[in-house]
C-alpha cells in the first residue's frame, strides 16, 4: 500500500470527510481492521480564504508547495489536494515536489464519461466556476461541455460555501436554493451536476437533483485508494 499525502484544511469539514471515506473504502476492500496509510498536512483556512479573495495566488501557490514538500519529507508517495479551488495552483505544486499529484478533475471526468454524459453542470466557488483552470481541464483533456450558473446563482452558491458550509452550518433554505440552481442548470441541458466544491456534499444529495450528482469529495477520495492499492 502506498502512503497517501493529503493537503487538507480547506476546509477541515471536508478534509474530515476525505479521511473517513478513504479509510472506509480501504477497509471495505481489505477487510479486517485494515485502514489506509496516509499523512495529512492541514492548513489554517482563514489565511487561505483571505488570500483567495485578495487574488494573491502567488502566495497561495507557495503555501501549497510548502505543504506538499512537508508531505514528501514525511514519506508520502503521492499528493491529494483536498479541495477543488486550490487546484488553481496544481502545476505549481507539481513543480515543487517529485511526487505525482492526483488531480481532482480527472477521476471526476472519468466518472462522467463512464456514465455516457458530455454536457455537465458545475457548482463550486466563484473561482472554480468562473476561472478556466477547472472548466478548461474538463473540456480540453476530457471533452466535456461544462456549463455554470448565471451570475446571481454563482453568487449564491459561493456565499453559501464560505459563510455556511466551511463552518459546518447546514441550512434547509440553502439546500432549497441549491436545488433551484441545479434545476436551472438541468433546464439548460446539464445531464449531470459536478459538486465542484468539497463541502457541497454536506448540503445536497441525490434526492436534490433530477440528474446524477458527481460528488468530487467521494470520487477523489476513492481514486486515492485506487492509486494507493494499485500503484507500486
């Protein structure tokens, strides 16, 4: 079994889900009292949030590079960045360490293609929905047609993430708001919906959508177990 190196804390609410899913999946496959071999370096999200909203991506890249270097020194075999938004600096992370980075968009796209879909809705932070680092990878590497909510819906999705979900706050009215936004994406032809922020799975589930949801937290965590058990 390879050692999984997790960069977490963005937020710790979803990082805890990564840890749970990875260990449950490893135990399901291996039996007994087996669990995953992993390391986690968890950052202070207050600093990360501030730099994101200031647009200071150079400092964010440095912070992620340092986290990856700590995991490499600790003996990790590959890196899992437990957040969608911070894949904005994925290339910078890869340039700082010799370890491979398991990019969250790739196993997500594989699941979508396996389901036979090519037009997909994307929910996430404003950074993920509006910038090209995520949508571009899904389109250029995997041939997916990605649609995002309109400006007002993007604002709602983003604010619920940063004001509620990263704090573990789950409100029924926010779930209803996400349901409505998902419905509008479906009206525009989305065959499925990417939950492209690792906290969104805390708020919505399959019953909130008329089309399949692709939960990046679970998909990414399971892909980490796949790699840990099959590579090397």
